[in-house]
C-alpha cells in the first residue's frame, strides 16, 4: 500500500487544492501567498491510499488552520503551532503518568483542549464530499468545486 497527501484550502471564494511543493514552501518559509495576508484560513490535510498509482480511498482528513502574516507567509505560525502541539501533548502525557492522587491538575488537559480549538477544525460531510469528488475525479452534483487555478505565490528564495 502506498499513500499520497493532499492539501485543500477552504477560502472565501471556494476550495483550492494546494500542491505538495507549495505547502512545503510555506512550511519552510520559502514561499508566501500574498492574497491571504493577515488572514486565518482553513486547510484540510488528506491522506489518500493509492492502489496501482490511483486514489482508492481517503484514510484520514484533518482540518487545521494556516495563519498568514502581513506578507502572506505562514511559517512562523506553523512553528508556533507545532511547538504548542508538542508542549501540550507532552504535558498531558506526563500528567497521565503521575500516580493516583487526591488532587488532580486539570491544566494540561485544558491547555491541550485550548490548543485543539485554536489549531484544529472538524470537516463537515459536504466538505469531505467535495474532497472525495476531487480525489476520485467524480462529477458530483455538489455545489462546491475544487479550483485548480494558478495560485498566486511569491517565492522568497531569490
């Protein structure tokens, strides 16, 4: 079994598929998307199982946010979000290993839940249907479509 990872941005003007190369550039601070400067956008990270090189099924779809700065970069917010994920996860795991006590510290659990609210979102069935239609190249009667328009991108490595 092989897998592929796809990225979909749920912008105000519609759903846009983002290539792996662009997502890598955003993650490494090499690219920017100026049209999204100073906005927080919903992104779906979709893991697809491939059979004979073709998409067979969606294994996982996770909603997260890209927080773009005034130049349309998302690198700093991704670093902050990643560090927050590690810190809250580690604190929560440490609190689970502490033996039985009459006093229970809820702050690790509450901090993790806060991180989840600020950094994750749940995809709805219609959103998953749009992604499934795109991945399966189906012509569904869904109102939303995935735009494969050329994304305005600024490469910062010159």
